[in-house]
């Protein structure tokens, strides 16, 4: 993935797919730490750990990871913000919730969540330059709500923080195309182009080479002035 142009590698040992069975911390660490250690030693790019457990994040950061990707945006494990702050790590704050009810609309719900997460980060001593926001495509959202978020990506820039989109192979793409995950590359590429056009800062993807190429062309079309 690094050879194909990835800027960092995200590693997780517990499925974050909605409905997946939880994994105890000791089993998550048994799966995760050898991979994190090996990748950090062999790979020239940064490594992030995808976990909701502060104890797992602490061990992974000690093993060489420099990012935490928290699908509960520092609002799951009450110790997570402190662990990130202590390590001086970066953190991806992803929006999530149980259920799909948004009385004021999905974008308003995401906004309130981010405000809470950023406050928790600040209180723990995590500097703003170490925060990245992720709207959480596929988490706590219906297909229609996911599409609403994808159509409104530019609005997420109003927080003044970098924004990451993780839509690769997600169920919303399957909903639109009627295709299984393995056949969602083209749809995933469309979301990367949309992210670039909206001014987002990063995408989390499975097929690095294809997405890097799509992003470079989208950059040339939407974001790079050639005079």
C-alpha cells in the first residue's frame, strides 16, 4: 500500500462493521501487536491503530503507531483522550451513534457529536493540530442519510480541522450499485473524487493505487491552479 502511494496505514484487529461481534482486549492485542510492530519496522509511512479501547491504543502507540482511529470519537472509552494526549498522538475522531434517529437532521447530529469530541480532546490536552474529523459513513446512518452526508462534505470544513472520508466499499455504495463489497471499486473512486472536490484532506481506502490516481486527477481538476 505504501508503494502504491498510501500516506499512512490503518490497522485494526476488531471489525468495526456495524453488528460485528465484539473482541476482548486481550484477543485484540494478540492479533494486533505483531502486525503493528512488523509494519512500523518495515514501512516508511505512519501507522494508525483502529480501536475503541484505550488499553489497546496505549499498547499500539508504544509499539510504534502514531495515530489512533477511534470510531467513537473519544466518546466511547473515557480513558481514550488521555491515552492519546499522553502519547502525543494524532487521533481520527469519527462520528457514530446507536440507531439512525436524527431529530434535527443527520448533519446537525454530526455537528453536535464533533463539538463534544473536540471539547473532550481539548480538555485532555490534545492540540487541535492533532485532530482529524471523519463523518462516519456507514455508522449510525441509513443509506439515504449516508448520501446526504456525501452530498454535503464541504460543510464539514467549517470546523477548521482536517476531514477524512472513509467510504471505500461501504454499504451505501452497494445500495446504489446493487453490488457486493468486492465489486465496489468504481463506486468507491467516485466518493474519493467527491471528497477532493469538496476540499477534504484525506481518504481511507482499500485499493490504494486506484484511489491515489483518481485523487491526483481530481486534484488537477478541482484544486491545483495551472495558470
